[in-house]
C-alpha cells in the first residue's frame, strides 16, 4: 500500500499511528506529498481530486481518501481493535475522533490563514473563531480526560495527534496550563512507539 503524506500532517499521522498500532506499519510505503490549498500539487490531485493528504492506494489499486476512511480500512486489515464494531463503545470512539478532527480542521484552517493568505487579506475575527473551536473542544476533553486512560483506539489516537499538532504549530497556546488532566494523559500516550516515531517536525 502507498500512503501520500507529510510529516507535518496530523491527519496523515493518525493513519501512520493506526497502522503501527495494528502491526501494519511495514506494509505502508510512504510517499511524500506537497498538499497546499492554493498551489495544488498536480501529482497529488491526480490521485485525490481534493489535493489533500492523506490518500492511500491499496494493494488492489483502489484509492481511499480522508484519514477517517483510511483508518477504518486499516482497522479491517488488522485485528479491528481500533474501532469497536457496535454499541456505545463504537459511537464513543468515533465521536472522540470527530472532536479531535474538528480541533485539527480549525487549527489547520487558522494556520493557512496566517501561513498562506496574504497579510492584507486576513480576517482576524475569522481566525479567532477557528481558534475558539479549539479552545472549546479542549475544555470538553479536559472534562472527560479521566475516560481516556488505558484506551488505544481511533478516538485516543486522533486526540493524541490533535494535541501533538497544537504543540507543533501552536506552542504559544501552552494548552497544558489550563488542561492538567489532558496533559497528564497525553504525557503517557505520547510515549507510545507509534506516537514517538511519528512526531511532526
Ligand atoms: O487544504 C488543502 O488543499 C491541503 N491540505 C491538506 O491536505 C491537509 C494537510 S494537514 N489535510 C487535510 O486537511 C485532510 C483533512 C481530511 N478530512 C482528512 O484526511 O481527515 C497539514 C497541516 C500542516 O502542515 O500544518
């Protein structure tokens, strides 16, 4: 299988961490890709019309896009322990993934607003709105941090990748100061080999 990725993409990291936890990491060939919302990479667009990473080409030649879809696929190739098959546990895990991905969607959009958009076209209120999503989601995570202990699933992997992205792009936020329970959980989770070997940088 080939995965189009970049070391700075938290969505691609979710897939790499999932593959590692499922014992599939060696089956993934990493293809670096330059995803950009404006300067779209034609080689990537040929695989994924959205021009986004991650994108996966399976051994059968099928293209799968979006980290949630790719992680579900990897989960079915492995022993399936990252997503509970049914019941309340399934919805908890998927809802946690959605919350973490929502943090990432907002954080990546705000990042593009400053890193990509010309300064004279920036809209500060819009950036603040995106970052408020991050703030509100972190508060919700802190309320439920006690439920995360001991869980290795697509929900906790996504949360770990979201917190890692905040450390990488938004170190100035110092999110740990207001979220000690989340910080304590993350300190342990980030030591997993799957997380340590995929740290952005
Ligand atoms: O928006 C674009 O055209 C290019 N952006 C991406 O490909 C980002 C890279 S994160 N990926 C996504 O937005 C994927 C979202 C999708 N729902 C999924 O796969 O889950 C790069 C962040 C950075 O380098 O700071």
